[in-house]
């Protein structure tokens, strides 16, 4: 199982839109979101809000069998929910499908697990 943690800015003036997106994902679109992540092969997804003097950021954790494949599916899926989600990512974060295809790899610096 692979995992990645990454951060993406929430563009100025888009925090309320990001919060509404999270409400939709946790509410009326929850099943669509879960099916989307299943298609992507993502078994766990965590999103947190980090507010800093440099601006607001979404902190994201993804876990799945093949995250390169997951990124490709996220970038190219023609499923209506996935298309809607990509549009939200563009408006809120400035993320394009091309950016989803080739995410900047994170360099693992520390990994500790209790037990």
C-alpha cells in the first residue's frame, strides 16, 4: 500500500467555497465521492485545513495500491462526479488535470508507527 501527504493552497477568497465542497462530500455527495475514490483505487483520504500567515492550505493524505494510477484516473475520468470534482479543484486550488497526472513527488523524511 502506498501513501502520500501533500498540501495545496486554497486560493484567496475561496475558503468558504472549500468548506462548502467538504460539506457536500460529507453530505449529499458522499456516496458519489466514495465511488469515485473506489474507481481511483484510493482506500483512505484525509483532508484537513491549515491556516497560516502565508494563507490557507488543504492538507491531504491519500492511501492506495497504485497512487500513480489513481492520479491518472483523477485527471482523465469522464464520470460526471469526477468532472465536477476536477472543476472544484481548479476553482478552489488552481489545480489542472495536467497537475493531477504528474503530482510533485514528496520525499519521505520520517515515518514512525507505534506498536
